């Protein structure tokens, strides 16, 4: 996993997973909201968003989180791994309300500077309607990548925790193996085996 996309509804846990996974794998996480909006929630143009995505996917290793469906082909196509957080809508709603209470009037790491967390009726409805529109669209798009990409679907908090624990274990195993390899090589040189 070197080029990872994390998709799902607002409130699914994309930003949190991107930060934790990035820390474990030592890969920089990019939050599309932070790149696609300017101060005061002024939208970047479509062409600017495309340019930004082309720059991001040109990096050697990355984690991109965000579900901008109209531009998703650009980052889904460049990824080697796609993680779909298929979080239940009521949990997503609970999370965006909790997040709004925590960050009301303040900025967050995953949104642009000069923007504050906002919770509108339209945002709430979008989260609740996600299973009927956005989820279907994403699943159709993922079907196109079944054979060429690693697709990981996580549907619960426990599955996300287990996935992160497995990544940490795999990273530890690789670190331990690589730190032991020079010793084995030295032994084979001295013993002639």
C-alpha cells in the first residue's frame, strides 16, 4: 500500500483513519476538503481541483481522503488501494453533530484555514441520504476496479480498529525483519553458510 484512497460519507471517519494510517505507514495524508476550498468556504474551480489532484497523485506515496464523486476517477485510478468506509448513516450523523459541537466556530486540521466547521440541514440530509445515492455510486465505481486494485470495505468501528491493528502489526513485523536481516547476513559471512 503506497497510494491509498479513503472514501465514504461525511462523518464516516475518513480523516481520522487517514491520520492514523498515515502515522502507522509513514505516508502523508491529504484531506481533499483542505485543498478544494478557500477561506470562508469559497469553492475552488473544477479546473483548479483537477490540477490539485494531478499534483497529489503524482507523488510516490500518499493517502487521499475525500469523496468528491465527480472527480473520483482521477484519484481512484491512481490508487493501488481503495478503502471504503461504509459506516451506517445514523453513526455518521452522530459523528458530524459531535464534531460540530466540538469545533463550532473553530477550524480543524482537515479543513482549509479560514474555514470553521459548519452543520447545515443540507449537510444532515446528505449524510442520511448517502446510502441511497453516494453509496450506490461509489460501489458502482469500485466494481470497475475489482481486478486492478486492492479494495477494502470496512463497515463498523470494530472493523476499522482491526484493520489499523493489522497495519501496525505488519509494520512492526517488517521493521523487526529488516533490523534482523543484517545480523543473519553477517552470520552467513562469518560461518560460511
